[in-house]
């Protein structure tokens, strides 16, 4: 399940035992804070029929001064949208058919036709020039059907309640992390269509707020795959460490509600433990 965990819960050292990380909502207090802030682990896309935001979460968003996302993808300027859209396509007019090996590409087209009901002709015309990451995002959305995003719903609540909205990093930075990967690695991590069948297993774990199980599965695979270890360090560990000074400064200034991919929360090098190492009390909030 490694790719699904990283894609849907990240962008998301020591295995976690017991039920330490058993919530998606956490309170940050202590260490001189005048008022608490809150941390929420999201799944970036959820089936609409299974999507839910608890009343407690809504109340906390309404009570906080600032709402912070990994990236604020909803207030982009027109030029920023154009720039990001251009990054969704392969460089130099290349196509997936040209760059992938025949077996991988055939499996991709078969999955699009047989599972997603995308005609081969349409695939070749509309999807063949997309990057593996962009295509994965589209395939996941089509596989789920009608869906909602926590970030988008939180954004609506923030705007409705006239909250300040900030971000921990930019969308351009996130995309650069992906584009810097070798193409073969991008194909392995983003276009392994055999893993789509595990999507609802991941969704069920998330709905149970069982971050322990999600973390343990990704950690187990990382122990067996050196490339996976490199991937997780770049996409999880390094970003978590980069976020901590920003989070610490923000919660010292404002009552904040911070929403990031759920896979960033658990583990020795997760955001929860890193904040605890800074002297904060971080504890689960019942929803």
C-alpha cells in the first residue's frame, strides 16, 4: 500500500506500537502557549458518501484565528494556475507511450479502458502527455467517483468565518519534489494501477482514525525497500522537520488550526513527536 499511503495521506525510524496515534485531530498546548492550537491529519480525497467533518472539528475551525494548510491551492493567481498546469505535462512534447516500457503502458491503457471506462482513443489524446503524478491524481478521482477534499471543505469554512489562511509550503515546491524524481521511479510510485484495489482498505483505516496501522504498513515496506526509505525521507521526514519552526512560530502568535496529510503525524519523526520534543503537549481530541 506504499504508494497510496504517500499520495493520499502525504501529499504522505521506529514502528509505533499499541494505540498511540489513534486520532486525526490533536490539541497543541503548554510550553508557554497562551491558548491551544490544533492539528488535523487529512486524507486528500475521500468518497463523498463516506466524507464527514465532525461538529467538534467545525467548532475548532470557527474558534481559531488562522487556518493553515500544507499548501493553499485555492487562492492561486491566474498566472500561478497556468504555471502549475504546465507542470502537469511531460517535457518536450513527450508521451507516456514513448517513455514507459510496453508492458507497463499496456497495463495502464487496459486499466483506463476496463476499470475507469476511458476509451483508448480518448486516453491517447487526452492523457498520454500527462506526468505520472498528474495521471495518478486523475485516475484516483475517477476510481472513487464523487468525492470531497478535507482541505477544500476547511477552506470554505475558513472563508465563511473570515479566518486568515496560510500555508507551510507552496504547490510549486511540492511539484518540484515529484519532478526531481527519475521518470522510472515516478512510474513505479504513481502508475502501479494494481494498487488501486487497495484504496478502500486505506480509506477504512483512515475512517477508523487508525494512524498506527497506516504508519506500520508504510514503515514495514520501507524497511524492505531502500528506494522507499529515500522516498519517505524526502516526502515525509525532511518536510516535517522544515515545518516545525513555522508551526512553532505560528502557534506562538495565533490560535491556529493546521491541516496536513495524516501520514505526517505519527512516528518518531512525525509532526506530533517533533512538537513534543519542542516541549509542547500534543494530545488527541475526541470527535
